[in-house]
């Protein structure tokens, strides 16, 4: 089971068979992280010092968090490409990491737009997906 809630705060929890792990990210001028776990899970979380000017959080396996940068940069309506650092929470371990991401507008039609997403490590794209975005900027389909 995984849950998430976004805004200036993201709470995520993961658990099975009575084992629970949770992480909370809060952004109010700078990122803060709090985490807890019941054995045998390792303690989730990470070093918030590496997040720098990250504006967005990205919860693993949740296309909803891809909506924030797409909408802010209007990539569901306009041409463009943006690169930035996001605060990524991996699932199910709830590790908190700085992740370099790239979004690029590929085209628009009557049903919305196609935006290419890429995870970037050492200037190389390590994962890519073409996201189908509805006219309001919400991710409708995230292949992979």
C-alpha cells in the first residue's frame, strides 16, 4: 500500500503485513524530511541538503506528481524543454533523493498533448517515457 498527498507537503507511507515505513517532505523555503520505519524496514529518508532549489516532489509510480512541472511550464500547451532537480521519493523503500529530470513538449492535439519525460544522470537520460497529458495538464497515460 502506498499513499501520497502533495502541496507544500508530501506524506507517503508503504507497508504490508504490519510493517510500516513513512516519509514526510515539507517545503517552506527549504526542504525538510522526517521518516520512520518499523523493523525490518531500513529507515527511509535521505539528505535534504542535496535538494537545493528543487521546487517539486516526485513520488515514484505516481503520475500525479508529473503534473506539477508540466503545468507550471505550460508544456501541455506550448513548445519548450525544461531541466531541473526534483525531490524524488522512491517506492517502496521511501528513500528521498535529488533527481535530475527533463520534460519536453512533443506536440498537441484535440485530446491534449504528448510530453517526453526523462530521468537524467551524469548528463545521460537513464529513463524516458512519452506522457499523454489532458487539456487541463493532468497526466492521462504514463507508459512503462
